[in-house]
């Protein structure tokens, strides 16, 4: 799980150069359980890393913020079940401290996907109308053949579809509508959309179907 928590997608947030620190709401000690209402789930957050990859201790203000955890309680939801390991949107939900442990109360729609027992993002099951894409490699040369520094390479906005969610319920018909892309397709997506991950040297992104601009052939 260490690899997941070292990805750019889970770094602490900042606003105009200032670090934003959000304290969790402490549930009074006399209450031992939280029962989500409606389409909400309660997730016990994975422990944050106190050390960098090189083993250097990190101050609390710069530690990676986990965005993964296990479902411990649910309201009226369909896509997840108790004990599922899930990844959720970075700034979603309400943080709670329950019995000394960090939790987050989320809407079901804020859950990006369910991780397999291996914790591999490449095997993530995206939820709803979300799509898991393996990103194309960044170009390391300009059109004229000039080598680019790693941080100046043009960020690709296309890749290969790895997994597709079950779809989203149509508000009028109440029927499930599956995303109109298939596994293996090469797609172009909006540049600043989705949630990014890095695993085993590969780049992945989870986007919604509405962020897919075109299929390439």
C-alpha cells in the first residue's frame, strides 16, 4: 500500500501556496458507532506515511494524505460493501475521528473505485460512469528532435482503457446506462480531469465518461 500513498494524487492540498489543514471532527466518546444515512459510506482511512521513500521523517504538515481505506459502515448504497478497500476523491467527504481512528464519511458517488486484494491500481474496479485509463508515455523530444527535460515533457491526454464502471442510473428511466467505451480502446480525455496514480513506473488516471473527448483509431 506504500506505493499508493506515494503518488501525486494523494499529496496534501494547498491553496495559493498555503497548506490547507483540515482537522477531523471528533465523535464524542460516548458514541461507539456511526451509521451512515442515505447514499453515504463510512471509511476507515489507511494510516498516513510518516517517512519519505528514503526513510526521512516527515513533519505532519507535508505527509502524504491517504485517499484509501476500508468500508466499515454503509447507508443505502449499491456499489460497495463492508470491508471493501476503496479509493475516494481527494477532497471529498467529512473527516471524523472515531475511537481514536481516522475515518471519512463519503457519498457513494465520491468513491472512485474498489481495490483488489493486491492493492494494485492496474486492477482497480472503477465505480459508476468512471473509466480507468493507462496513460500514454510522455514525449521526450520536440518535433525538431530536441531532448526535453523530464519535467518539461508534454503531458499526454490519451491512453488505453483498462477498466470500465458499470454505469450511471438514468434519472428518467432509472435504467443503468453503461459508459460508451470498451476495454482496450485508445481514448483522448480532458487535460485537467480525473484522479491520477503512478504504479510500477506506469501512469494511470480515472476519469468520468463525460471527460472522454474522443476515441482514437
